[in-house]
C-alpha cells in the first residue's frame, strides 16, 4: 500500500571530476547532477515504500520519536496523546 508522499526536496549532486570515485558511485544512486554536461535532462526521483516492510516500520518509529520530541521539547501536549503506554515503553525500553 501507499504510505504517503515524501515532501522532501530532491537533492542536487555537484560535478565530480573523478568518475570512478566511491563518492561519485554512491551519489549516482539518487539525486540530480547540477553539471549539465553530465545530465542535461530533468530528473524526477520517486521513493517507494512497501507497507509492513522494515522501511515502513522505521518510518513509523521515526514519526513516534518525532511526536515524543514535540510533546517534551516542543511542549505540544496533543502529540503526547498520540503515544500509548506501549509506545513509551518501546521508545525507552522499559
């Protein structure tokens, strides 16, 4: 299933002189080059997340931790209401 749209901006890669460097190879896995001689076309990247996968569980944990932060540091009591006792035990390994 579809878990939501990622609103984060696409990142841009700076030009690299060394085409075989590990950093260049890693950067080629995503993003768009800002060197028009390498990539003159517009690049659109989509991130797909499969429901009930490890990735989706990591995202859910990140959202819970963000809500916990907002309820403590951000002083947002509404966010605290979203966390169950089980969530708090999981986050703090109680």
